[in-house]
C-alpha cells in the first residue's frame, strides 16, 4: 500500500464519520469496538522499517532518545522486534543506532543502502545497495544478518527484477521478511512531525489518534483477509516505521493490540508459519501484503487491495480535516 490514490469509497466515509463521533466522545478511540469484532487471540511480530529514522534524521541525542522510547514501549509489552536498516554508506549514526537496537535485543535486517526501490533503479544498482548495506551491518554487528525487507515492499515488477532480487537474497543468505499487516500510516508521519516541531499539541494529539485508528483498522482488515484466504489466522507480521509518530504512540498501539487479542512473537517465529512458503501469485508493480500476494486474481472480482487504496484516501481526508480545524496550513508531502 505505497501508492497514494484518489477516490473514496462509501466504507471510508462511514468509518470516517463514526471515527469523528468516537473522537468527540472518547479519549481512547481504539477501545471503541464494533460488536462483531473478534477478540480471539492472534499472533503478530512487530517490525520497524527505516531505522535509523524515517524522514529527516534528528540530532544524535534525539535519535538515541527516540530509539530508547521505541524500545521502552516494546519492552513494556514484552514484544520482540525486528528492525530494518536503511544504510547510508559509512555514516556512523547508522552503526550507533543499529548497535543500540541490538543491545535491546532486536533482530536486525537489511533494507538496502539509500532505500533503493527495485522498481525504479537499474537491477545492478539495486543489488549493489543490498550488498553495501549487508557490509555495513556485518561490520557493525560482527556477524551476518539474515532478514531482508524490500523498500516499499516492491519485490519486482518484471521477471528480470524478481530474478535479480532472488539471486542477491540467496547469495547473502537472506530470508524475505514478508509483511501481512501493511498500512498507510507513513502518510501521517510528516504532518505529525511538523506539529511536534511547532509545539502544536492539538495537532500532535489528532494525528496520533488518526495513526492509532488507521493501524488498528489495518490489523482488523488483515485478520479478516487471513481468515478468508487461509481459513485461519496466519502468524502476522506488522509493518511500522521508526519516526516521531510511532515513538510517541507505540505504547498505546501495543496496548490496544493486546486488548484485541494480540500475542507478540518474534519475526523468526512468525516466518516459520507455512503460509510464508506458499506460492507468490503476484508479479505487478504494487507493494503488497503477503496475504494479497497469495490470492489468485479473479476476472471481474474487485482487486484484493481495494481496502488499502480506500484507507489511504481516508487518511488524506482525515488529514485535510485536522489541518482545516487546526488552521496550521498545508502539511508537507
Ligand atoms: Zn522503508
């Protein structure tokens, strides 16, 4: 779910309206559940992309403090984590933050150097970016790493791209860290950051709530997709990003997930689920949840990722509403 789209379905309007009502009436909107919602337990691995930082990197002290904030939230909920590193040559900040995560018990994964998009750069340049980050991480940790996360979840729009990706991952001994619970909360991160910098507490609060609502809606959606496509709950893998918004709201998000039945497991454990060894049926240009990639396309059927697109559009609508109310002007892209 990495492409902004236009067009808003009725479902999103319905959710937006009910969420607005919820926001007026409750401080903890994620606790407002529909009666039909399942509270059965499900297993989920937490993963955080774009370490050291998603967006503009803060100064060293802030980067260490924000990383600690994320780690503290995970520890409070006894949630193992895997983080995916966007390397940047020999930048010492990458090494410092990677080591901080490792000291806290995180699994470390490669996310390329320079966040290279397999669909946009020549395959050789993409492969070089994977190897470069591999070298950085091996040097920082003094051991190989085993997980890889495709930037934008782009796994190859052409056979050539897919083949080179497969070969490089094999060469370096990587396991593809699939995602089942994808989301578009990264769209909220930039306006959140601006609100933090401006000291706009109402904006920070509104954007934080929007993130929680959206991420919880994504969890509920993909639990449903799992049941529909596999007949059971897969060991889920949730994608988050290392940014101010996640740092400030992770504690509440994990608490809300626990309240909905989440049991936190490691990425290693999640990937042992046999669903991750099923055939990948998708070969297009989108970055998609693994659950969508398993689905056969059916002529005339709605695209399986319709929810993603409408949820993204719903975020755009909500962002505009918050901005209008706060009068803070347009958020940066
Ligand atoms: Zn990323």
